[in-house]
């Protein structure tokens, strides 16, 4: 009897909660190699095992995959996982099949070999119960009649275990990576009554979550797990480079990278040409850098990704196509050399840093002109010029990013947490009680140093003149334009 047959052996099943929990712990250790569960995982896994619909909002790197991979291993039949990016799908499937236990998983996407797709479809069509997970893109699920026939047959035989929608914010026009075919998933789920659905995302505002629920027809009785989106090991900073020339900015990026010698990082650039130029510039300075963007062939992208995952490449200069869902734990910094179009997009990209829980930096090189450039891109040109409420919504989101970059008073970490949790967010003090405020963000660092200065006899004013100290000040007197040496010192 194989490990997977043993796990599902009905003779071993008892349906009480205690027994279920024991089995989950055992599989988590034996199959996935984890000593225990992280916050929320056990509760979500138990709920989906009991066929409840689940909406899971867990921070980037929080361990969302386990919430459906472990139940997939334990359930009869196949779990269908809808995921937006080919690189993410390939990464997940290869991790599953190469685990010590070798979890049977496959993908059917535009980059999967036709012969592999045929073999998987054939196996599923015969209901052989071999594959535990099938990853597909929403486009494949929307377009393939063969796949639908197979799912229908599996469903009839009660072998369609679960439908999982990863990166579920892509469903929502209120999300930041909207993909039209995600919208059709509500119809897909309606075709298979009784099959539980799980929607997962790291970055979703309340409007996005409501839209996800509506689109996937997730009812009131669903389990919604929303963990704080806070990532305490990430340190945020914004460096205003508005007055710097492109050459100066490149030099600053180079110093930033040098300060993180041999550490892994991602640098987000606005255009494909920017990514290529910056990678060349860094290479000429002896940095192991490569570029990555949607204009490359899939083979080229795979080579870069593999080199980066294995540590041969230290820095990837990328457009935003890069990184969503890629599980590389030791990314020590994410540098935005251009702005994200929304705080949701920013948090997703910055969240690639520090997935191992170690201190990591998220720094934006903010150039005021970038806001105008992005406004023009978002608005569109000529006959592609956009109008109406959707344009306004996208411009409002960019405005959030601008405000975040130009913030002078409030903790950046608190702003982000409050943006996603929809409440007032934790106070700076609450955020900082587990760590030094200097480690939290540039604004807290500036406030802390100002506090230190103000407790001495004099305080520096905006124009650099000294005035008599008036006790502790809790606010920086001016926008703390980050001292470059501070940012560059890593
Ligand atoms: N219970 C656990 N114990 C130890 N490690 C875990 C546990 N659960 C997940 N992990 C590890 O945490 C890492 C991140 O997990 P995962 O890729 O599922 O994150 P995620 O929440 O999907 O993030 P993203 O939003 O970026 O996709 C993985 O390397 C995974 O093996
Ligand atoms: Mg994930
Ligand atoms: Zn702070």
C-alpha cells in the first residue's frame, strides 16, 4: 500500500475531530515535512475537509498553499487549482512532485507539453485516482471543453474533491491584477454542486473580498479567515530621488545592491527596456544581475528563474510580471525603482522579501515624475483613452501610492496594515513594541532620532537652525527625505 493509499485507507478513518487533527498533523509532518501548523492553517484545513467553502486572507508567505495541498492529499479524487501565472504553477507543481513523498500533481496550461496534457487528461478521464492536484490557468478552464467533460465525469463519481482559486484578488475588478477569465469561475463552480471552493489571497481590501464572494457564489456559511496582513520582519523606506538624474539613480541603486553584497534581491522597473538597462549596468559593476520580463521567451525566463532560485543570480531586475507566488525564502530586499500602480500591487511585490521571517528591506526610489507617467499610462492614449468610474478608481489607487510615498508623519507599516485590514490599523507604538521603531520604517526611524535629539538641549529646525529644546516631539518637523547614506547602508 503506497503512502497515499495508506493515508486515505477507510479502515484508518474515524470521523471525530480529534482523530482528524491527528491525521492532519501526521500528514503535515510525513508528507510536507512541517513540525506544526502556522496561524489559521489548521482551522482552514479542517473546515475545507468538512466541505465548507473557505475564503482565506493570509499575508504573503503565510502558508496559504498548505491550506489546500494538505486536504488534497487526504481527499478522494482530484483538487483543481486555478492560478494566474505559468511560472507560479510550474514552481508549485515541481515543488510538490519533488517532496520526499512525491505528491502526484500536474498542470495543464499553455506551456505544458501537449503529450503531458493528453496523459493527465486520459488518467483523469478513466478516474484512476492517481493525480491529487491539477493546476490550471483560468483561461484554460474557461476554454477547454475536454477539461470540462473530465471534470463533469469526476464530479458524477464524487472524485472532484475541491476547487481552489489562488490569488483570488484577480477575480475582482477591485483587485489589482484583474483577469477577465477569473470572472467566469462563478459559473464553473455552479456546474459542480456540492464541491467545496477555497479562495485565497494575500492582498485584498474589504471591497475585493466582497466581490470575490459574490463572483464565486460563496455563501454566508463559508469560513472566512482573515489574518492581519502585517509582516513585522519587513522594513519600509522611501527615498526621494526626484531631483536626481538617471545616472545618479543608477549609482544609488548600485550602492544599495553593494550594501547587500551576495544577498538576493528584486528590483522592480517600469519598462522592459529599463529592466534590461539596469541589469546591464549592474553586471558591468560586477553584480550577478539578470533581467526578467514578459517580452522574453518562456525558456529564457525559466533559465533566469532557476539561476535566481539556486543563488547563481543575486539580483533580478524585473517588470511586475515577476515574482507573484514564487516561493524563494531568502529575498533580503525588494527595491522599487519605479512605482507600483496601487498599494495592493506594491504590498504583493514588496511581500516577496523575507519569506523566511528574517529582517528584509522594502525600499521605494520615489520620483515625482513617475506619478505623471503612470497617470498617462493608466488613462491611455488616443482611441484607447479610458473614461468613467474604472479609470477614476485606478487613478485613485495611484493617488494612494503617491500619498504613501510622500507621507511624512505616520508609520508606513501602520498605513499598509490599516489599508488592508480596513480598520484604523495598529498604532505605531503597538507595532513597535515587538521591535525597535528604527527597524519599522524610515518615518519611525526619523521620529526616533528626532526624539533623541530633542531630549538634548537643542533641536534642529526645518532650515537647519538650532532652537531651544521643548521636550520630546512625536512628529518629524518636515518630510523625512531619507538620508541616502542611511538607505544605502542597508
Ligand atoms: N506549517 C508550516 N510550517 C513550516 N513552514 C511552512 C508551513 N506552512 C507553509 N510553510 C512554508 O512557508 C513558505 C510560504 O508558503 P506559501 O508559498 O504557501 O505562502 P503563500 O501564503 O502562498 O504566499 P504568497 O501570497 O506569496 O503566494 C513555503 O516555503 C512553505 O513551505
Ligand atoms: Mg501562494
Ligand atoms: Zn514605522
